[in-house]
C-alpha cells in the first residue's frame, strides 16, 4: 500500500473545492500527475501543489492510503466520488463529505458541516466529532438520498438525518436534531442519544432504532 500525504502550506480562509481529489484513486499516478490535480479556491483554479505539500511513499497499483493534514470547515466536497482507497482527514471539513462516495473508507478526526454522505452508494465514513444537517440525505433537486454504505458519527448530528435515504446504515452515538428519518425509503438508522421533533414523518420502510 502506498502513502500519499497532503499537508496545507497556505492559510485556507476561503472555500476550497476538493471535488477532484478523487483522482487520487486512479492507479499508477506519478508525483507530477498528482501535483497537477485541479482545485477551485476562492473561485480561481489552482493545482494541488499550490495548496499542499505533497509526499508520496511507496508504489501500489492497488489500494492507497491518503492522509490530509491541516483541513478546516472551508474544505468542501472532500471524498466526492471516493472509491477503493483510505482517506484520513486530520482536522475539520465543510459540507458534502463523501458526496456520491462509491467505496473505500473516509476517516475524519474532526467535525463536518452539512450533507455528509449525501447520495453515497458504498464504502464507510467514520466521523470522530459532530456533523450538522442532512446527514445521509438527498441533495437539492434530487429524489434519493444515501443509497448504500455506512456512516458512524461518534458525537452528534443535526436536522434532517436520512432525508429520503434509500439504503445503507447510519449510526450516531450522540444526539440528533429535528426531522430525523423523514421520508425514509429504506435502510437502517441507529440513534444512541436523544432526538428532536418530527421523527420519521412519512417513513416508508427501513429500520429505525432509538435507545
């Protein structure tokens, strides 16, 4: 297994769109190719090497371990369409963590904003901190939310968890906000703490376990 380490070398104080980071999943990438992955920062196009110090250890045509250091809540779309590989994020992130994730593992040591695991179809997300609203939910203008995979949130989650969720597993060790599992199509939701108002409104199928 090869290791790719990304450490921020600039002060990220505007939205940083990391949607293209999933290109690290491509096999056989050279350091030069990794460096040229395109990011959007403050509405401008940059390359990965403009924002991060990049270190690559070992070579692997199979699974990679990627470690992202120095993130904050302005890091958007981390793990978009992620598959196969391991991604460890040392810090907080913004919205859309694991959006449309297909496989692999995302492990976040901090907290995340809204739409974690939105339309995820496979893989595993572990969040050591809190997440805000729309965990495992549908995106704006879409009809189906999380559609596979699993999410573990070790602390608390916000409102509209599992909104139109179709398949998969969500576990929250702490509390959740209002409108949890509204319009749930199927899947499993386990809440170990307290819940807010309007639980499971218009739920169709699935399993909901509240301690």
